[in-house]
């Protein structure tokens, strides 16, 4: 098989991410498009079509992983895997397509059967962690995205996961359903500190964690492709106003320091939740010495802080790949599963060898 250009795809329920790697194995570009898949498959078709148009060189091969099968558009997860696979085949007709099935490896899309669905569903975490394990050997892999956080022990070049399905991983705390963009603030905290006193938070969809991190000054606007809770603009003042509603208050510009302090309090509560899950995995993982934390996802700035609190080295997912000049405003760590399946496909299917 000749050297080929290839694209890795991560089909989520809110975004589609892709990574283009050329025949020489160099990562040239990564992409992210909003994709509210719960509204219909046409949103997936549109997002993929936009990315295909943006890719400047033709691709010969595609590696696909997914989490979008979870959305309530589908009857169940098997139905989601079936429909997403069929949709991608139709969009990439005439090109070689492989579906990532976790421990079962890559399966040609045309050969995917119902018996493969459970292995395919939401396996993107294993691709990212598996690639990192091959590169670094030992460590704690933490991917904080827009919606979820994955926490995996890497030991001797292998991913030591206690769970596989989302259900199992929620039990083991290898999956923490919290992220830095789409997560509602009311899902992170029920109480907070405000003006020197404790206060309950309204259980209303008034604000998201994107508002919190916009107010703290840590949000990269390129990472927020989701509509705000009230449908209004994405500015510091608009975010502070949304946060104020959670405490039943009206916003005035002079009170901005108050809402910055409130945002910092919510941030700390989210960070503590992730920290406790990291400690749980480290205690269960039996890792020797002080292995590093490997940070991936658009929220990896929090992983770097976690490494400091745990007194461990920090390694960015981007550093696991050869340096590449990417022009899309994103980098490899922002789209780690898409990058990982493209890289793993090369090894699994021999795409780096000539016939």
C-alpha cells in the first residue's frame, strides 16, 4: 500500500473535529465545526462538507471515531453508530473509510456489523489515551473538552482503563461529565460564595462554563462555537450578566469585580471535582514515582494547573507530535481524538509502508 494522505474524524454530538495528515506523516491542519447533531443528520452532513472543502489536498483514507451516537436523535446508541457510519460513508463515497472500534482496532466501514456497535460507541477517549501511551509510556492522561473530561492511567505503554462504556467510566470516574464550554453552571455548583456569604445557585439554564471562563479571562474564543444560554452576544459584560442571573441579581457594570470573584469560585469548584477524580485514578493506577499529567482538549490549561497542585510534570498532547504549522487557530491537543485515530490508522493498517 502506498503512502497516503489521511483524515482523522471525531464525530461528536456538538462538534465535528478533523485532522489532516499528509503522506509523509506530518500533521498539517486540524478543524472544528459546530454540529448540533440532536437536531438532525443534516447538521453532520453540513459540518463534514465544510471541513472537506477547507482541506486543501485530497485525502485517500479516513479514520473515524465518534461520541455523537449518544444524542437523543437516535433510538439508542446502536442506532446512532449505524446512522453516523452510514452518513460518513455517503459523504466520503469512493474513499477508504475505517471506523475505530477501540480494542478491536479499525474496521472498514463497509464491514461494520451490529456486533461491532458497542465497541465503536464513544471510543474516542481510547484513541487519544492509546496514542499518548505509545508516546510517553507512563502518566495520567487528562482530556478536558467543551463538555466532558476523560481521565486515564497510562502504564508501560498501555491504557489501564477500569471501564469501557460511558456507564462504566462514570462509575470509575474515568469519565467526568464536565467541560469548559457547554456545561451549565448549575451542573457544576449548587452553592457559591458571594460578597462574603454562602448562597444557593438557581437551578436554571442561565449561564454556561464558557461564561465563567470568559469572565476569568481564560476562554479562547475559537473554542466556543456554541450558542449562549440566552442567545445573546459573547462578551465579557454579557457573560457577567448571565452569571448574575444565577444569583437572582441584576447586573451593573460597576459590579464586574463581584462577578469575576463569583466566576473564580465556580471555576474552583469545577477544578476540585476534576482533581478528586484524578486522585482516585492515581491511587487505583499503582503508578511508580511521579509520572506526568498529559493534557489534551480545549480545557487543558486546567490540566497544567492540576499538575502543579499534584506536584507532577506536565506534558502537552501537542508535544507528542512532530511540530507542525497549523493555520486554523486550533492545534493538535484541541482535536486529540481526531489526530490520534489518523496516527493510529497509519500503524494499524500499514499506511506508512509501500506495497
